[in-house]
């Protein structure tokens, strides 16, 4: 099981030196990947009252592809989007940006995608919130063609490409596409088209039900569910590491291939606070032990 971290961008300085210090320290602790969230825009709660979303106009978010272009030069971590809100972005542009990150990083991009929840962003980016699920599935098929074919023609419901292609192509052909989602429709879509997925529920009955839906959908479409990756998420809370270790064990038992440790929302102060929490987590988990991060990129 490969263990990485969730980049705590909402609670860290956006300055380049802080970013560099964080990722280099994370890598030195033995973590294998860095996962970032995606929001292009934040909603102003005064304009969109009552605003119930977890993020707003004052919440800091890096643009993942630009951010990863910087990280490609300063670390050897696998770079993971968890997730890019794909249907609100132009498909060909996402393909180009992802290919560039994959090339600059030497094949270390894992592209997590999802449909998102924020209609304010969709409106501002000129895309239809109501058709986001159907558009995402078409986009994934087109992305894979753009990453593997010199020239292609695609006449779809949402995208049209006529005799065009990317250059240069990525190192990974195609780049792995993982998916988020927490509905039966999303689980079926994951089974049909994804290389892996990010469950939004903890190990237990809800996860078991989700795994079953994903597996049934994969088999129905001639795919081997055993080949799908699964990434869980745990939080390093202050104090006793026992809950963290229990959560890690639960995800391992559930069959997770990857796991990310989150430190946001726990009161850690600044760069030093988050890194201290991750140092404690790495020691408690035993990241240097055999069998952990076996596929960490070099």
C-alpha cells in the first residue's frame, strides 16, 4: 500500500519556498505521493447566501497543473489530483496540461477526476452543471485518445475534435485516470471507465456496498475489478496516534492500494505544525518498514 499526503493548501503560505520546504520534507519522511484538491473559483458567501459549501472565496487553492509543473522540478513524489473537477474544464486543454505535467515529471502524474459540487464554478467557467456526469464519461474516453494517438477525430455530445492531436505526448500512454464520487451512479461509472477510485466513505458497510457496485459494473463491462486501484484517506489528529493506526489498518484490510494522510482542519499551525504532524504519522505508521510505498517513484 502506497502512502502519501494531502497537501494542506488551505492552511499553508502559498509562497514558493514554503511549498518547496513542505514537499521535500514530506519526501524525506518516506511518503510516496502528494494529493491536491481543485477549485478554480471560490464563491462569495454574501452573494450566494446562505452558503453551505466547505470552501469560499477566501479559501486558498493552487491551480493543480501549474502547481505540479513546479513540483516536478523539486521532488520525486507521485503527483495526484484528488480531484480535478473535469466537466467544468475544456477537455483538450486538460489533456494538454496533464501530458505536460506527466512529461516534466517523468511519468509521475495520476489524474484523479470528478464532477464536483459547486454550481458557482460551473457558471463562471461556462459549463453546464446539470450534465456534468455524462460529460465526464465522454471526456475520459477522449482524454485517453488524445494521450495515445497522433491525430484523431471525435464527434461527441460535448466535444468535437477533427484531425488534431497533442505533441509532445505524455510518458504514460495513457495517464492513469482515477475517479471520485459517492453515489451509485458514480460507482457504476468508476467500474466502467476508471483505473482507480477515491472512496468518500470510511471502511465499513458503506464502503463494502460501494466496492460491490464498482466490481459489478466493472465485470459487466468486461473489466477485472482486481485491477482497479483504491485510495483511502485518514486524518492525523493531535495526540494519541492509535486512531490513525486503526484507520490505516482498516483501509489495508479493505483492500486499499493507496492511502493519503490529511492534516488539515486539526489546528496545526503553519508549515512547522503540519510537518511535525506528518513526522509523527510517518513514525507511527512505520513508513520505512518493508511493504510500505513499494511502488514509490524514483
